[in-house]
């Protein structure tokens, strides 16, 4: 009957903690640890880089404006053969046969031109969509790191609570042993006890001092670990309000909300759009352009010998200018054959999609198995917790009985100290079992989704 009542109370306590309940202090510690985590920050930067890459793809629709200017000096020699020219007055022919010439001058050209893509075969649109879903999948994968941070902070504070409770138990045992030692000293003085009893108590006190030193050392190391993760001061960490109660997993959990599944589904969509993008390379690219240019040839000279007149022909050019020259139009570029390069890229994109399909199927199977395994571990820890509760109650009852029997002279000091040690051991065992149960519950929730979604602030 007592066992049934105990189970009912235990279950009621679990129902009140069917989510991951944390205090505001611990929740702030989780956020601080996340903001301070190098891996998380680097993943955030990587996500920002991917978003910039997506925007840069879409920016290809925005017209590009280019300006250029060229100045040069020309000096060339050449040969020219043009139909001869009869000059009746002089009774001679000009430009008879091939004539050599020299030319020189200065030239300046400047232009401003705008270009814009009108149609890219869907490559820009589909490429941007592929990057969008790639970013989404990367974001889901980032949450896996957040789960590890949440679990690490909660379990670290659990361990700190365990050490604080161990320190309290040591102190309580020290108080009881001190009183017992005073009683034994009086009994020795009255001849009712022997020094052996006093020595056994002193040995037990030394063991407690050793345990206390070990507890304080581990506590200091744990505080340093939390401080490194959160940048909190030692005082803040020690004063953190933290509840260490069993966590009950009663929800019908599934892997559908698991981040790995969501990420792979997003990567699948990205792969689909990547295939469409590669297929778009088979279509022509159409663009529009418009521009303004200025061209001028100035201080030019043209010299050619006139053999019939026995002199050179010199022509001077002050300037020849085209201003302004306006251009506007539409152009098309179509790569009809690329040596199978595009078909290979399309096939490669399809194979990548097939790899993702296989990976998603395999991941689902492994996650289902992991959820079942964690659920079984959680249920095992529930049973262990019930046993630990009962063992603590029995140890406390035995200790009370041993104290009375020792005073009545029915048991030795060794038996009395053994009962005292059992209380310490079983009390710590209960707290440790609660922490193991909480860890199993956290891992069960983690195997079904994002831990933050299960957190409830008390």
C-alpha cells in the first residue's frame, strides 16, 4: 500500500514537470553561453555569408553601369593601292600603282554603358531559390549546436546542485558526529565507554574532511567551467536559482520535428532548384543594353609620296569627332554546344539529389532507433529513481534505529557509523539518480526536436 502511494506521489510530481522547467537564472545562463560560444558564432557568420551569396545572385537582375575612357597616340606605316586619278591639266596620273604612306594622330574615346539581364533561362531565379533552402537547412543544423549548449548548461548546474547537497550532507554528518564524540568523551570519563569508540568517531570525522575537500575541489572546477561558458562571475553562479526535479516525458514524441530531418528536407528542395538552374543553361540568355559614347581623332597627319610629281602629299586633320553616339538594344547569347559540359553538370546535380534522398531515408531510420533507445534509457532511470527513493527512506529509518540501539548498548560504534554512512551514501545516490533521470529525459527530448521548444521558464 505504501509503495502504491509513493508511486502516485512520484507520478504527480512528474506531471508537474512534463516539460524542461528551468529558472530565469538558468535560462539567462543558456543564452549567455550560446552568445559566447565560438562555434555558434562562426555558424551564424557562415549563415550571413550564405545570405549575402543569395542576394548577390538576385542582384544580377539589377542593371550594371560601366564607364571607360581611352586616350592614345597613333603612328603607323602602310601601303595602299587605289584606282589612279588622271589630272588633264598636268597630263599626269596620281596614285598610279601601290603607294606607301605614313599616318599619325591622337585619339580619345569615352563611353558609359548600362547592361541588364532580361532572361537567364531561369538560372538566376532557381539559383537564388537553391541558396534560400540551403540557408534554411544550415539554420536547422545550427540548432543542433544550440541543443548541446542547453543540455551542457542544465547538466552543469545539476552537478553543481549535487555538490552543494553533498556539502550539506557532510556538514550535517559532521554536526552529528561532533555531538556523538562529546557523548563518547563523557562516557569514557565515566568508564562507560572505551577509547576505541572515540578513535572510530575521529576516523569517521577525518573521512568526512577528506570528502569535503574533494567536493570543494570539484565544485571549484565546475564553477570555472560554467564561468568560461557564460562569462558569469563566481558569485553569480553560486547564487543561481536552479531546480533539480525529475522531468517527465509524457508527450507522444516523433522524429518529424527533428532538426536533421528538417535540414535534409530543405537541402532536398535546394537540390531540386539546383537541377532546374543547370537545365536553364541550355536556354539562351537575353539582355538589354544602352549607352553613350564620345570619340575624337585630332591633330592627325597623312603622308604619301607622289612619284609622278616628285613630291609628298601631306594631309592635315584638325579633328574628326563623333558626339554623342547613342546606343540601345537587345542582345542574345546562346551556347548551342559546350562539349557536354552542361549535360554533365545536370547529371551531377541529379546525383547529388539522389544522395540526399538516400541520406534522409537513412537518417530517419537512425533517428527512430535513437528515440527508442533514449526512451528506454529514460524509463529505466524512472525505475532506478523509485528504487533510490525507497533506499533513502530505509537508510534514514535504519540510522534512527541504530542511534537508539547504540545508546542502549545493543550495537557497536562500527555499526552506528555504518548506518550514518549509509544515509550519506543513499541521499547522494538519490540526487545522482535524479540527475541521471533528467539527463535521460533531456536526451529523449533532444532526439525528437529542438530542446528550446520544450523549455518552460518557472
